[in-house]
C-alpha cells in the first residue's frame, strides 16, 4: 500500500540523485577540459556550451576536442541509460518503467547539450 509507494518514491529519488551526480561529473570534466583549448567567455553552462559550438566552427583544435566529448558522452549516455533501465526493471513493477528518452541512450542528438538539459531537469525534481 502506502508504505510500498513511499519506499518506491525514495528509491527512485535515490536513482535520480545518482544520475545527477554522474551527469554533473561528466559536465564538470567537459568544462575543465574544454577550458584548456578554448577562449571561453560565458559563465553559465548554457552559454558555455553555445560558446563551444561557436568556437568549434572557427578552431580545429576546439572542434576536435568537442567532437571527442560528443562521442564520449554519447557512449556514457548509452551505458547510463541501460543501467537506469535495468534498475527500473528490477525496482518498478508494471508499465511505469523510468525512461530518459531524448536525454540518454541512442535517442540523444547532441550528447553534451542533452546531458546538460537532463541535469537541469533532474536537479529540479530532486531539489
């Protein structure tokens, strides 16, 4: 009943907090690494990501580094999506499995920006 529902909510919150920590660490590492090769000006994460895209169109070094991060985060995103799916299958009964379609996994179009969007949304949910 109610006790089981509360336990489920707390465990889902734990999963979401873990995803926030993981994705946050990806983006912290991305930012630190990109600062080594770019002339970043933007302070906000959104502005930083946009600035990296602009700089990549003008600098081969920045483009190559950004491309390598896109590939790395794509792979990490696939792995994290699979882990979240497996967790959900073990902990959530029925058709209410958690999905992160569009933010994690094969459906991701821009891995850096999508990871950041997921991070922002999950931080709001777990706050």
